[in-house]
């Protein structure tokens, strides 16, 4: 099972470290990362393996959202099934 995590907000030092640290805290393995800075806006997409996640997925999503608010950013976590359904016609 996989999840897609998106992170958007003003660029700052340590964003990747904080987000991947929170993933590690819940035994979520980061598989792929794509990030860029557009002017001063940080944008990142992570694909993560959630097959060994240590909490319910909905709680992990809430924790990531809370982390985003603490960082002044938007963090959205989506299960791969939802992601695939949204992008399949």
C-alpha cells in the first residue's frame, strides 16, 4: 500500500527533514521524493509505503495536517487508491 503526500508553502530550512521525520515516527517509508522551489514557494510530492504504518491511516493524515499547520504549510496525505481513482478516467 502506498500514499501520496503533498507539501506546499513558503520555503524554509528543514522542510524535508521534518516531513520525513514524521513519516519515520509512524513507520512510513519514503520511496520517492520530488521537490522544487518556485520563487519562494516550496512544493514537494512524496510517494510512501504505508504497508507497515504503526497507526490508522486516518490518524497519520491528521498528524501530517497538524505538522503542516505548525510549519505554516499545507500538507495533504492521500491513499494511493483515492489518488488512482481521481486520475483514472
